[in-house]
């Protein structure tokens, strides 16, 4: 009989709660493994991109509205990052849901598989009064 005291993998952790935080290392590993299947380099977590992703997710949650990816990519580029790309979304309650949704979207998938990307930051923000509940920001750059 299986031991049911084992916690669920963090990719299934419900993020629609005030204290929940995404496991950035698991996200990095999942996206890097996906990239590897098509011959792309793995991604490393970048502390500055992490902070930028967190700030963007929080701003979207406060505004209760996803931002425009082009605006965020330009802002990241102005900070000196080359090849900046962004996935900004809302409504996914787990990392597994976000990853699946991004894979199924041509534009979001292209961000995860940006050929020159080597660094990433990923964050979520909880918005309790929003119909979306969870806002997401994935930033990648060379």
C-alpha cells in the first residue's frame, strides 16, 4: 500500500492561496528538460530576473489584469538583458497547469523554447478577489 503521507510534487502545489510560492527550481528543471528534448540549452535561475518576475506578477495581481508581454520584454531589455522574452498569464493554479497551457500556446511555447535563452526568472502572485486568483510571470534572456 502506498504511503499517503508523502507530499505531492511541487508542480501540483495549489498556488491560489496567500502563502503559496512557486518552486522556481522545479520550474527551471521542467522547462530545461522540455528544452533539452529539442536540443536547446538548459536555463539557469537568475536572481535579478527572479526579482523582476516577482515584481511583474505582483503588479498584475494588484491591477487584476495581465500585462502586455511586449512592454515587459522592453523593460527587461532596458535593464541590460539580451534576447528578453516573457510569458505573462493568469488563471493557472499549479505549475503543471501553467506549463501545459504554455506548451499548447504557440506564443508562450516560443518563449519557453527561445533558442538563445540561458537565464530565467519565474514568479506568481495571488489575487484573492480576482477571477484568475494566480498571476504568472516567466522571463527568459540570454
